[in-house]
C-alpha cells in the first residue's frame, strides 16, 4: 500500500509532465488570460470572473518559471497601478520571506535558477513571519526593514500561490518544501491558487500541514 508521501511524489511527476507540454505560444495565451483577470481586479470591476476580489493594497506573488501559471505580466500591471509588489526569497530550513520590488530587472538568479529579489540592508522592505526576523538578519548580516506580514496593514493584500495540483476545495500540492503552507495556513489576507484547469482534481493526497487557499484562479486550456 502506498503512503501519502509516495502518492504526492507520483502526482508531482505527472503534473510536471503535463505542464511541460504547454507550448510557448499557448503559454502566451494563458498569460493574456491572467492579465485580463488581474486588470479587472485592479480596476475594481466586480464579477464572477474576478472571484469577487477587490483591488489589493499589496500583491504577494511568485514569478513564474518552467510553464507555471504565469504571473510576470500581473506583477507589471500591479506596479503600473501603484500596488506594492513583494516577491519571495527563500532561505534554508523552509524559511521564505517576501521582498518589495519596483522593477523585475532588480531580480537576480538564485542557486536554484529562480529569479529572486535582493535585500539591501535598511533600504529594502521585507515581509515575513515575525519569528523569522532574527534568522533573516543573520543571513543578511545586517539590520533590515523587516515587518510582520500578518499585521493589520496587510489584511487587504492578495497572495498568488503556485502549485502542482489543487483539490476542488483549494488544498494544494506544492513542490515539497512547505514554503507557502507556512503563510497560507495563517493568512489574514486573501490567498489565490493559480492553476491550469488540468491541475484541478476532485481530491489530492493531503497531510495535516497542507494548507487551503481561499480562492482559485483557473486558466482554461481546453
């Protein structure tokens, strides 16, 4: 009998294969779908196609790689519309913070070949779990402008959450590091699972620590 961990591993492999089959031309089309959705949100056009989401006070987003649900254009729209943008930066032992960026050209490639923001001591605004402030300062080796991402001022922010598969209820299968679960599980802000329609399953293998997103944005591929 397989275990939940083994079932997750198998499903991850299947979803990576399906996602890798998306052509560049189709990925451009899907990017336009996401752009139209987020532009309506920023213009406060209410409706079912915007998931009843209002213009956020800040955007916490991943930057897509390897045919993930696209977010780069969404980030650029947010910056043009005056919405502060925060992108993830990871550290060992499952620690991840969100760093404010004003231009995607500011990003540098991590050792995992993922574009990440830089932290400039005492200048860059960094949001994260409150218990991680000393850890991040230790890595940066300097005092930084670090704030609690769960503070009242960010309750109307929006977090776009990546994943390899999602249940119809909004539970996600990530990449195995648990980085996003540590935020989604306690988030006072709105969390949105970003997924292609083939990534949505009636149910997925799930453990107690796996978190559920508030809403889903589903990219139509059919």
